[in-house]
């Protein structure tokens, strides 16, 4: 049985004091989610990770939004796995479409990071998803299959089990234009099939999230789909009230 997961991707939002205020406000709702068998987490910016980790309910996952695969050295502007670990972070989002678009992050680069994270016993959340153009051409499945195969290349079945996948159609991110639950389920079910090809029965244990304009008003319908194991939420995860409403929507 795959446990449902709600992960808030804060992107480049919140100063440390704002992030701390969220962390303090979120304590009860994290308990509420956990009591209903739902895992919850937030992914603040690097400068807010330590503050959030220190002030949020310890049952809440705190995730970074990127990491460098090297242990240390001449990589200006980068953050290592060891640095994250020292502030108690053991989850990292990788391959988000915004990082692919603005920072040139490729599936192959994500593959190196995923392997480094798994070697450090950390949890990668690997994102995939197609552009509007690819969607309209009907090439979504081939596109995401390629991203999944390149990103997870060379992983053992046991390693794959620890990876969380997020399917986020780019045309649905921050646009208010969410994919219907049928479209999301169709692609996510297909992704599970690709994972089955690669990792056999481990695919049944791997969690696949939907992301892209998830809101309290539509989260329940995604959760009713058999292959959708949770949500990666940007805009609607930023305010405690909305985050709480997302949790409530997941429980319904
Ligand atoms: P959104 O972002 O919920 O604001 O559409 C989702 C994401 O990019 O992870």
C-alpha cells in the first residue's frame, strides 16, 4: 500500500522569517495529516531549510529544491548533500521543469544527482512533464518515458523503490489550467507501466505524484485515481490555511 504524500514546492518564495511563521503555524495540521495516514512535506529555498527544519513539526518532511552531486570543491553557488544532511534534510526535488528550462538541468544530470542521493540514503523526488506543444502533438507518453528512463538509468530495483516521481505537465504549472483527473491518471498509469518495465514489481511501491495547479478545490478528485499517490503543489502550498485545506481535501 502506497502512502499518500502532499509536498509543497515553495519555489523562490518566502524569506527565512516568513518560512518560520509558516513552520510554526503548520504544527497541528501536520499531526492531523499523519493521523490520517498522509505524509506531508514542504520544500523551502536553501536559506530557509535550517529555519524550517528547526521550527516545524518533526513529522513534516523538509525537502530541498536541488542539490549538487559532488561532495565538495570548486562549484560556486552549489550546495552539497553533506551540507543538507547536516541541517537535517534528506529529501530533494530534482528535474523540476523550471530548473530544466531556466538552469539547463537535463535528465542525465538528474540521474547523477539521484544516484548520489540514494547512496547517501536520501529521497529524490524526480519530476517529469511535457510542454503544451508536446501535449498538443499527442507525444506526452513518449516524452515522459524518455525522461523517466534517462533519469532513473542504472538504478537497482531496491534503489528505485525509494524514488518518488512527480508528473507535472508544464502547461498546467502556475497557469490555473490543471490537467483533468482523467488526463493525469492516464499519464501517471502509463508512467507506472514504464517503471514496471524497468523495475518489475518495485513499480507498485513507487509513489507518483501529480502536480500543476493543484488546489484545495481539485485535490480530492486527483486522490480518487488509482495511480495518483499524492500531489506536488506550488502556489496553493504557500499559505498555512490553503495547505491545511489541501490536507483536508486529501483526506475526503
Ligand atoms: P503550481 O506549481 O501548483 O503553482 O501549479 C506546481 C509545481 O510547479 O510544482
